[in-house]
């Protein structure tokens, strides 16, 4: 594999120590890049941007090993998975590793923890860094023992020679030995020998979470900490016209009222005092509001009439194939809430000219940039540390809460400030998953195969994350406000509104147009799976409509249009696990549905079959059971993967059956769990079965978002199967189902 | 000043009588498990046990708790010596973010204390006030069933030892 490199390393190590080694590496890279030659290959994952091995792994003289990741634990099991990867490639016991997650002072800048990219970015970086660290340690042991490296092996944190001599990693490591740049290739272990990877190791964060340990930013208690609450405007764009704070300043425990333009907050010694003061402040504040919201019940018209930038993102034609029977359909998705169970929270401490913020943001580095800009401080004086919060499922209020805390802390130097949003604020102010419209048109040829396919998607961007200060509410509301940045379509192949808009099936003629809508009537940003949720819902619903037109079984129809073997495998696995049979008849009042997608067309594969019961009297749907098959490449932790897919199916079911953000001309009206109902236990399925297709040695494909689209379409198809009626507007509520049955 | 009995200990609490129990537990007694989710009685994240009954601490003012026994998740067991329900949730890996879980566990614990062999339907009905956004429901149900089995064996093993 990379034998010459190892020789280099040995020579250099023998020659004069690690420090020189890093210089030699740099020059070696330079020599590789002869004029006109292709650029030197980069090491995998985030090593490409943060190449020093000791940015990822550090070993103390006492043998203690710390692994660093720029990604964050969001309840998806990231810490456990990364620790498994490191333990495997380093050959150390899993429990002995320490893991440090996203912190602007300590870890690599890995952008956002999003897009199911953590294993591809950080997992690959840590895996390769660990393998290269192990090689360096073996090389050092070889030098000390005067034996060839080939005769040495590693086990449990030590290098062991053929005659049983044991040198621990702590013995072997020397200053700066790991301060070297990663090589493009590593000697990774053979997946057949894995001992830690591929095992369902229990999650490291769960014990504290089920015993009342301090597990979340909400649980932080710093010495001298005070509690703040925000009074948000009642609606987008509302202006604070008056606010008499005299009486509120005298309320018990109140320390300070912070007002900066339309940003209004109160700080008190104790938490409930701050809530009482917030209520009083809210009553005292007078706002001027403007009616600026579109019509909630006609999103189709709203979205298709807003100005758009149109991009043809896919075009493929084969004039030899022409269609005979053509159908069209339009699908819509409303705005939907992330709806974290724990409202957003942050703690900030401003002292000696430096700001520290503990936050559950998905991106400590971009968020730091935004907060530094807002506070007009140099980024180097602002530190963001990720601490877990309630699950976020994308860009919720986390970054805004961090900015709130920082702005308030600036006004109270020396005292740590904890801010938590109220439920109404989380529901009313989080950036929603954008509303979307898709228009589909396709024809079948004489053999019942799809001859041509037209897909148009109308959508806002799917990320308004910071970056700049203008992405954050506090900065937008200040007296000298920061403008909301111009929205941009997210680039393919990942895409935003057009994520998964390009069909993964083989169609002889196909055209896909992305109508990107810059204007954002509601505050929106990234929500789990971005546009893929609605695009897959649309494509996979329409595939069933076309299968029906062709008189074909939905599973066979999909296989007929798919060459990709791994895709075919998950489809067959899910169908088989479900007991899917062409021409089957479900029990009375029940229907079967099937759907498939490869997330982003280049990440994990997922197929889901479901059985849904519909009460014909009330229209009430219930997912009875679902069977999923997933291929996310090399599996790191099977139970962790199953947990993610189970969760994706249940959450997507809730989005699909119940959820839409509501609003009138001025205000958001879905502001709690009464007005924004989600799944409760009475609708939880009888069973969910997840089959994993492991691909040892294949790249990690991630898994956090792959289930969202297929789950939605599979349920929709099952509802169509039982009712005989096709519903194309999300959510598929009891009322819509009932109306369709009665129509 | 009022005396509040939490997890078997008396605490002198200096808070207004209208303060919801949740803030007393978190802010005055520095406990973590009971969580603020909505403050409106809609989600269950703040659930604790008061005199054997599951109670939403975010809407229960301090003044109603004079002379009552409050139990939080911390009062059931520890990482080193977990209670059956805690073991069950660990063994089933019944959490994603876990923010909802403490509340779920407390209501399940209250159920199991009065009905040691609940049916699946009874467990689902009991947990109806609780929301989980991560979709961990299947595992939560499995964990409650497992807890029932574990408590059964624990009871059989040490007769007379009552649940906290
Ligand atoms: S926080 Fe008490 S019910 Fe939601
Ligand atoms: S595990 Fe995250 S809300 Fe339930």
C-alpha cells in the first residue's frame, strides 16, 4: 500500500526525531507537485483540511489517549461511534479513550455536524489518523528494539515484539512525534479483523442520561451564574415602540434589563424569577406589527408565484424511447418545525475581554464567526464549546440562543449567563423546514416502463445557518441590526431544495428543474434531510402512481428501473423482511406501501415497507408496522444505526401524518404542542424492524437522514393502497384522508 | 422557607410558594433529571413522582408539596448502582438525545410501582402525556417491559425490599 512512506518515516525518525520529520513531509509533498502534475492526493475525510495527526489524536507520556473531533454529539450516538473507530485503529481498549468534541479552542474546524456527514468527514479522519499514529508508534518501537517493524504487532495500547517485549504507547511517544501531517493513504486494518468496530457497543452518553447526571447545556451551573429570559417580538419585523421597565427592575431577584433596539431580555438571580420578570416585561412592551405573512392554506399558489431562479439540474434524453400514457401530479409540503423537546439554551461568560459560550449549536466555528461579528470582537476572543442539548434535527434555535446569551453576557461582565427559550419562543421563532412544491409528469412506454420523466421543485434555500451575524435573531433585532444574508441555493451533488430531486432510477428521458425562491416569507433553514424529505416523498409516491398505471407491483416496478446493485439489495431485503408479495391482499382496512431512496444519491441506501391501518369512519391513519433495510457502508455500531433508522421512521411518520406550522397574516399561531400536535404514544407502531446490509471495508455513508423520505412515501403509498385515494398534500391528516374517502 | 422532602432528604427551600416544583428541583436543589420542556403540562419532560404518583412538576406549585415525598430520577439509583428501570433503559439503549427520557422513566416507574405486570396497552396509555421528538418510542416501550421483568426478579430475590 504505502510502503515507501513507511520507509521514509523510519529513516527520518531514526535520523533526528519527529520535528524534522514534519519538515521533511512538507518538502516531500512539494516535490510530488511537479509543474503540470495532478495535485497531490489528499488524505481522507477532514484530514484533508486539518492534516496534523495531533489535531485528532494525542497521547500523554502516561499513555492516556485523547481523541478530538470537530463534530458534535446530537443524540445520534456520534461519540460512541468515533470512539469505536479510534479504538479499533489504534488497538487500544474502547473505555480507555477520552473524546473531546467540537470546541473552537481544542478541535478541528469541521463545519457543521449535519447532512449525515460526520462519519464520512470525522470518522474517516479519525480512522486514518489513528492508523497512521499506530504506524508511527510501531516504527518508533522498531527503532528502539532494532527490529523490523513487520515483526511487531500492537495490542491494548502497546507494541509487542515477536519475543514478547512490550513497549506501551506512552513509553514510545515523544514530544511532537504526532505533530506531523497525515499521508494521503493509511494502512487501515482489514475489516475482517475488527474487534471494536461493527460491535453494538453501548452508547457512552446514555448512563448519565438515565440517572440524572449533568448531560446537557441546560444542566450547566457555573459559579455565580444568573438566569436570563428573552422577550421576543410578537411577530416577524415587529418594532418595539415603548417599554416602561421601572417596575420590572424592582421585581425580586431582577439584576438587569437588557434592551438593544428590538432585542429585549431580563436577567435575574434565579430561574423562575427571570420567567416572572419576562412575563411582566412582555406585558409592558408595546410593539408595532405588520401583516407580512402569506396565506397558509394556499402555499401551492404562494410558492409557485414567488419570483424564482430556475436551474435545469438534470437532463438526459434518448429520442428512441417515447411515451404513450402520460400522467401528472403536484405534491406539497407545508412549513414544519424541528420541535425539539427541550427549548434552546446556552450559557455565556464574558470576562477579561473574552467571551465563552457553551452551546448546542451544530457548528461551533461558523457560530463563533457570527457571534464575534455581532459583538464586534475578534474571533480569537470568542470561544464556543459544544455541550449537548435536546435533539435538534437540523438548524433549530440553538445558534440564536447562543447569540442571545452572548449579547446579554456582554452587558454583565464577570457573570455567567444562562438563557433558555420558552416553549412558545422555540415554536414561534425557530427557523422552520421550508414549504415545498413539486410538479411531476411522466409517461410509460408500450412495455409499461417509464419513457420520460419531468420533475420540478419549488423551494427556498434549506440553510440559513450562521456564518454571519445576520443569521441570528439577536443580531437582527439590535438597534444597529445586521441584515439577513442573501439566501443561496446549496450546491449539488448534496443540494438543498433539490436534494434527491434527480431520480436515482434509470429513465431514458428525464429533466429536473430547480425553482429556487430567494424570498422567504417565513424564517426557514435546515431540517433533517432538507429537500430530500419532500422530493423522495414525491418521487416515490409518483412511482406508485406510475406502477398502478402500468398495472405493475410497486416493488417489481422499482426494480425494473434500477441497475444499482446496492439499491436493488436494500429493496429486496426490505420486501423480503416485510413478506411483500406481488398481488397480495392486505387485511381489511389496511394497506401496504413501499419506498426507496439513496440519500443524496451518493450516501446511504434505504428501503421501507409499511403497513398502515385507516379507520374509514374517522379517517384516522395508524402505521401498524414498518420494515426497513439500510446500507450505510461499513457499519460502525449496528445498534446505533438501528436506533437512528427507527427514530427516522417514527419522526418522519409524525411529520407526514400530523405536522404543519400555522400562521395568520401577522403571527405564527402554532406555538406549542397543542397548536402544533405531533405523534403521541397512541399512534406508535406495533413494530419496526431494521435490517442492516453491512459492507465491510466500504466507506462510511452516514445514516442520520436516510430514512426520512422513504418513510414518508412508504406511509403515503400504504394509505393510497387502503383507501384507493392518492393524497399529495402533506401532512396526510385524518381530515384529508376522510375527505378523500368521502369524495 | 419551606421544607421539601426530595429523594428522602429534607431541603430548606427559599422560593415563592407559586414557584413550580420544576424550578425548585433544578435551581434550588441542583438536580438535573427533571427537564423543562414546555412549562405548560403538554410534554412530560418534567415528570417526577410525588407520593407515588407521576406529576408534571412544571405546573405543580411548591405550595402544594408541604409534607409530601418527592422522588426524582436521581432518587432511584446511580450509574454505579442503577435501579431496575435505569438498568432497563441502559440495556435497551432507550435514548437518542435522551431529553424526554427522565420524564418517561418516572411515569413508567410510578406505573410499575402500582402494577408490576402492565400490558403493552397499559404502558402505551400511561405514557400518552409524554412526547419524544427523536422517535425513541419503540425502545422506550421495550425498556418499560424489561424494567417490569427486572423488578419482578429483584422482588423475588429480595422480598420485602420495596421500590423507592
Ligand atoms: S415541561 Fe412539564 S409538561 Fe412539558
Ligand atoms: S430521546 Fe430525544 S426527545 Fe426522546
